[in-house]
């Protein structure tokens, strides 16, 4: 049977676009998007977040240099900060769309839903594809409590025209911590409501404890072991009701996770299985319908849901469809960083894994605030922990809590990915002074 397209991709975010461009030269492709071309990361995720973060971190750095040559007070002008952000984000959807069409990739704006495993309906029109890739991402979870319509989300935060005086976040994960830090540095009073006492689950407690103190010193008020039971309107904003108190705020943001974006896809029409965690796929990212694949934040997976992971999966499925790949997906070590002021980054074997296998790993924590690299930045709480293979002395994992941690974790990630011995890892000449020029001291 002849199909309209070789491959149809649902979702024009980092995952879908990586697959589309990788398939482009050999296939007839259609990408369907129902919101902003480019998806979450460049429109209301990583990129705008890091633009705001860069500016507030510059303010923070001037404070670190308060006794070291900088005088005067630096303030954040929120509307100007937003204008800076819009200068980047406003061009993303049209630029992304132009890139697709000028490359010869067909596009359709609308919500796709399955009619069968080869047929989608978009705007009452049917299109068919030999293969279909679902790359519809995730969306913020809204706690199911009375008044839930009053919750705003990270998307709203990243476009706030004015910064409210007093705000709250439900959750203490990536989104809550990153946005709370930006808001606090920009002058808001910030509350975090967390149903247990875990800050950034999955990161080592030795580091999150330091971060907790740093964020509290910025004025962030943590309400631990506090479940939000409802939200109601007040004259000036909202009242957040919890199981132990009521707190009056200007506004409250839901940052309690990002479930897969599958509502409305009519997956059942194609026999595709999904759970609350996302679309179920096998080790070739193939769904229960053999011609339909799923990639990125929409799939149920244990690896982190991050932009580079979505892109990696997009390339992998494209290679499968082009017959250039047959093996099960195998991920390289995945570094991840919370831009929390300072950054907390991690890659490879975790401290939990190392603690469970003391025969296999050596853990070397270092308080590096007094080292030249961090002393120069007055980053007094900087910490670097490396995990080495006991037999080979190879680096297998690392945790960095420091200004610019994302750069050092990238270097560690490269060493781990290339399975470099200590000698190989030190066999190049980094710029001095730089964070990489400390490498030899971590072995
Ligand atoms: C505030 C925030 C900060 C983040 N910061 C980082 C970071 O610093 N680093 C990092 O690596 N990751 C970060 N992430 C995560 C990152 O944004 C995602 O992992 C990444 O965007 C996932 O890519 P994706 O292509 O799988 O999905 P998305 O980028 O979500 O793209 C999916 C697209 O599908 C579209 N779509 C959905 N349903 C349909 C449908 N039925 N029909 C048509 N189109 C549909 C959506 O509109 C969307 O454009 C952040 C996320 C948030 C929210
Ligand atoms: N820097 C980055 O790489 C970055 C930044 C932002 C987001 N992300 C991605 O987006 C994902 C989602 O981020 P997130 O912060 O929304 O999720 P998360 O899973 O990191 O954190 C969710 C938080 O909400 C809490 N929570 C869960 N259910 C709750 C409930 N019913 N009521 C109250 N609290 C509840 C959890 O305990 C946790 O603290 C991340 O896991 C990550 O993959 C990455």
C-alpha cells in the first residue's frame, strides 16, 4: 500500500526534530505540531530558563565579589530580563518552522490523533505514514486539589511580565528549585511546599544539604513534609491551604513532575500501550504497534527526561528506519545539571551505587572552595566528588556542586564515556587556570 509519507513525526520538539533531520535525505517526512514549533526546551524550558539564570547568576557573582573589589548594589530589572528572553524565544517557532520547510520537510499545524497504526487525523484531515514516531513530550502535572485551576506552571513563570512579590512552588525537584532560585535572586519572597523532606531526589544528600542552606540563605522558605490540600482566591492573590497551615501568596506554581503528553492521541486506536509513566516501548523504542516508535519525554523510561536524551533517541530511531542500526538502544553516560545557583551536576555511577558496592568503587569527596579555581570565584561551598573503579583507577562517576559545574561535568562525562584511564584522562593540556586544570588532583 502507498502511504502519503515514509515517516510521520508527531511533535516538533528536540526529539521529533532530531529524527526529522536525520531522516530527511532518504525519506518523505511530515512533522505535526499543535503548539510552538521547537517544543518545550527552546520555547519554555532549558533555553529561556538559562537566559534568566545567566543574568541572576551574574548578580550573584557580584555579591560573591562584594568584599573583593565590587561595590554598589546590583538589582534585577524583571521586565528588561523578560525582554532579553523574548529577544531569543520569540523567533524560535517561526525560525524552526522555516528551517523545516526550507529543508523540504512537510509540516502540519494541529493535534494528531490515531485512526489506526498507519493513519492519523489532524484538523479533520487524514494522513498516512509507513512509520510513525510519537515525540509529544510531557506537560506539567497539576495537583488534583480544590482550586487547581489557580495553579500556574513553569511556562507561565518563564513569561511573567512582572515578578510577583511573594510566590510559591509545589515540589522540590528540578523545575521548582531552578525557578525558585531565579525568583529569589530577582527579589521575590519564595516558598517551596514539599510533601516529604527530599530536595532534588536522586542527587546525593551531602550536596543537596549544602544547596538547601544556600537557597535558605537567599530567603527561600521551605515547607517540608507539607501537602498542599487546596488553593483559593484572595483579594490580592491566592491562599495556599496545606495539611498544617494556610499561606497567603500572590501566586502559586505547580512543579510536581511532568507526565507524558498522551491525552487526545487515541493510542488505543493503534493498539499502543501506555501507562501513567508514558508510552511503553521495547529496547528498540518500538511501541506495541510495530511500525510506531516513541521517543523523548513521552516514553516510560528510567533514563532522565532531558533534551540531549530526546535528541539521541530521535537519531537512534532514524537510524533504525534507515536500516543503519539494528541493535537495542544503548545510552552513553547521561550528565545532568540543576541550575540552582550554584549548579549541581552528576554523571555516571552514583554515590548510592558506589555505597552498595564498596568492593568495586572508591569515593573521593573534596571540599574545593579553597582551591584556586573556586577561591577565585569566592565559591566557598564548592564540592567535587569523584567515583573511581577500585581495580583500574578509572573515573566512573562524579558529582559537582559549584559555579559552572555543567562545564566540569561535561569533561568528566567525556572521560567516562571514552573509558579513559587516569593517564589518558590527564594526557592533554587544559588551559590554565580553568576548572579542567584541576583534573589530576581528582585521581
Ligand atoms: C522549565 C524547564 C526547564 C528545563 N530545563 C532543561 C535543561 O536545562 N536541560 C535539559 O536537558 N532539559 C531541560 N528540560 C527538559 C526538556 O525541555 C525536555 O526534556 C525536552 O524538551 C523533551 O523533548 P521532546 O522532544 O521529547 O518533547 P517536547 O520538547 O516537549 O516536544 C513535544 C512537542 O510535541 C507537541 N505535541 C504534543 N502533543 C501533540 C499532538 N497530539 N499533536 C501534535 N503535536 C503535539 C508539543 O506541543 C511539543 O512541541 C526542561 C524542562 C522544563 C519544563
Ligand atoms: N536542568 C534540567 O536538566 C531540567 C530542568 C527542569 C526540568 N527538567 C526535566 O523535567 C522533569 C520534570 O521536572 P519537575 O521538577 O517537574 O519534576 P521532578 O520529578 O524533578 O520533581 C517533582 C517534585 O514534585 C514532588 N511531587 C511529586 N508529586 C507531588 C504531589 N502530588 N504533590 C506535591 N509534590 C509532588 C516530588 O517529590 C518532587 O520534589 C525533570 O525530571 C527533568 O527530567 C530538567
